[in-house]
């Protein structure tokens, strides 16, 4: 008799146990725009886990441009970019983005996840190797696994271990793939050393700028610009769902590389294109990113304020060097309890537990926006102090 393929579903109890304990933190219904304050299940909360870094997701100009595009082009392109799904808005924003990040060309995918999945899976083939940071985003790992290439992983931001992996694979074509800002840790890839090692061993560099675009570098251009190493980054990926207030993902590189990806990435060829309303939102958000630098300045100011406050209270913020500030709190159970206490106090944060982090090193992930006011920050500090003391973390 064969085993029931759905047995694992029937035996999945993790979520139901958290619900029974009244500490289930996922899939809560948000009933408002993603500003610094949101309505969750009918109650107002200050959100400190949003990726709306520049506060553009509810900007009137972004909303207006999205509405105008929907009226002109309808709600869907109804097909893939390869066939009938490309329009002039896609091409316009691709050219604008490529120019912004100082690359020859760019291609816009329907999601950021699809960008990494599609580009990585077609770029590295048999006899070639990905060299990835162990804390790279899941979409990077998924893209590597879907390719026919091999994958070697190095310890997080550990340049000695990176060199070991490069030496081990030096007889193959190699692509080093790293996050610019790591989404859970909040630290920045050591691009200066990575670029030196890439040159030494003949490897190419791919940087995922999902959390660094609009945040670091000249005018928010990302990690390459932050270190003045734009030319050393062969391929740049960036999502539109964070600083660019929409959804989608860009791959930017040389014209030849972009053309290859455009005609070989399965997530481009077999996925319906991004709706015009979303593309127009990206276009306007990119303009605002460039013309309103005060947003990025305020974002970094808020991040500095919160990092200093958390550290002064005694929280462990690890090596965060960005608006993403993780607080290591201990066991998964403590993280879930802390999330619930904060939620009840009016703070919406994110617990991150195993296997996303090592056992016993669960975190409360916080991230801040340009539009958080001083009152928002003071309220947040007050509540974290209260809850941290209740749980004995500080």
C-alpha cells in the first residue's frame, strides 16, 4: 500500500500550536496603506517591520500615476514579456533604471523573486559554479538550485572562507552572489574585499540590492555606489517592492548579458508581465527617489536613532549597519512571546525563528522608514524597553 502524499499536511501542527498559545504572528490582516501606522485587525499599530523604506508606497504622486496607467492601459498586459506582454511603460522604466544605476541595460521581471530565479538559473550551467554567502536571500538559493551549475557557500561575510571556496572551484567559471544589505542581519556585504578576490580568481560578481537600493550609495544607488565600486559589480538585481513602492524586480548589466537573460530566463518567458499600474508606480517612485534626497537622509537618521536607542537599552543589534535592525532575543518561544507583547502594546514587528536563524538565536526584526516621526520612534523605544524588561532580555 502506498503512503498518503498528504500525510505531512495532516501532521503539520506548528501553526496551530502557536494559535492555541495566542502567539501566532503570521498572515495578520492589514486594512490600510503601509504607512508608519497601519490598521491590523481593526486596531492601529506602529509598524516597524515594513520595507517601505522611503515611505513612497502611499505617496499621492505614486498613487496618481498608478491610477492613470490603469485607465490608459487597463489592469493587465495579459501575457508574457516575450510575446504580447511588453509595452512602452516597461521599456521606459527599464531605460531609466539602467541609467540610474550606471549600467548599459536592464530588464524588468514581474517579481523580485522571479528576477533572481530567472537570471541565476540561466546564467550558470554545467561545469560552472555559484559562490554564495550562507545568509543570501532564499530567492538566490532557489535560483542556484534551479540551474545546472554547482553551488559552494561561504560563511557569512567571511572573506577567508570565500577565498577557500574560490580556490576550490578555480578551474570552473564562477559567479559570486551576495546580498548588498542582508535582509535579516542588516549588515552590508564586504564588497571591497569580494571584488579583490573576484579579480584574483577570475570570478564575476552579482549583487542583490533589494534592501540597499534607495538606502545606501550616491542617491541610493546601492552597495556598489556605497563603496565606489559600481564597475566591479557585473550584474545588479533590485526589487521594486521596497524603496520603489510597487512590485517587480530589475536585472541590470551589460546589454549582452541582459539580452541573454531576456531570452533564456524561464521566469521571464513563462510569466505574465507586470501590470501597467505597477510599472508606472515604479517610474514615479524612481523620480521621487532622485528628486527628494531628504527622504533617504531622514531614513538613515531614524535608523541611527533607533540603533543607538536599542543598544543603550542593552539589546543586541549584532552587526546592523542599515535601517534593518535585528534584536537577538534567545529561543523561538521568547521571540513569539515578545512579538505578542509588542503587538498588544501597539507595535507590529517580525519574529524570525529557526530554521531562518540558528537555534537559540531568534530575533525580532525591525526596520524603519523615512516617514517614522520622532513620536513614532519614542513610542517604539518605550514599548521595547517595557517588553524587554518583562521578558528579562534587558
